[in-house]
């Protein structure tokens, strides 16, 4: 019997994992962009043909997405896009996010000068992305472009990630990343989606000022104020 070299076996495993992760990202993007409607069936074979891969990585990716709650699986019926969050589940999601992120900020502050500079850079990017969203809404108020919104959401989340990554607690970061797909999908489902960008920019600026002060309590309070406001807007728009 011929045994394959360990390196070859490892390479095959890595390639399979990379393929599976790539398929996962593609399907997640479809869900977040609203290219598949709530309750719509997700065919493994159909997605495999669409993505140009075998059914195996699609099946694995859908299994991962089932754990996030973004898709559901029923015996003999396959996978479907999960229904929209109810107002009570929206409130629970935002409450959970606030618990994690307020704790993270309290532990992160005071930050080094280098991290504050990083946060300032992301804050500037966030403000510019918000301006692009507002221009888009002026040009096409009835047709929001997902690419522009996606760019805004990405840099908005990066602002929060800078603080989470420096919380000195990897479990808080992991919990926040677990909640992130639900938060992004909630945004996509909101009827008036991006209207709160101006408010979010102001709230992020307040968080940045509090972080600069070096006071953990002030920074935590500003983050809590922001997330409570986001929660209120989500429940109003949802």
C-alpha cells in the first residue's frame, strides 16, 4: 500500500478548507445582499452549478450557515433562508451585542497612541463611506446599491472591531464575530436601511472622543449610547 506524504495530505485538507470557506463567503454575501428572499429554498445542486463547484463544499457551507441561524434545514426538505427576525428577536440581538461590546470597550481603554491612530483612520473611512451612501440616496432614492452599502457596513464594523481586537479578551471578540452576520442581515432587512448613517457618524465620533480621553467608563458609556440608539432605529425601521 502506498501512503501519501504527510505534506500532500495536509495540502489537500487546506485546499478543501479554502474552497469551503470561499463557498461560505459567497453564499453569505448572497444572503446579506438579499439576492435570495426569506423562506426561499436553497438547492445544494443549484448553488454548486451557480458557483462552479461540487456539491460537497456547498453542503458544508450550508451546514456552517445553519449554525449562525441565517438558514434552516428541515428533514426531507433541505435548506431555506431563515425568516426575518421578529421585533423581539431584533431587540434580543441588539441587547446581546451591547453586552459584549460595552464590556470590550471598558477593557480596551486606555489604548496606545498607535491604536488610537488606527481608530482615527477607520473613523475617517467610515465618514467618507457614509458620504458616498448619502450621495447614492440623493441620486437613486428608490434604488439602493448593495455594493455602496456593503462598503459602508464593512468599515462601520471595522471601527467596532478595532476596539474588540484590543479588549484583551479573545472570547469577547469571538462572541461579537458570531453575532456579526445577524447584525448585517438585520441591516439589510431594515426598510429604510441606510438612513441612519449620519447619526452613526456622529455617534462614532463621540466614541472616539471618549476613547481619546483614556477614561474606560466614559468610553463604555459612549458605546452603550450608540448601541442603544442603533437598537431603537432597528426596531423603528424593521
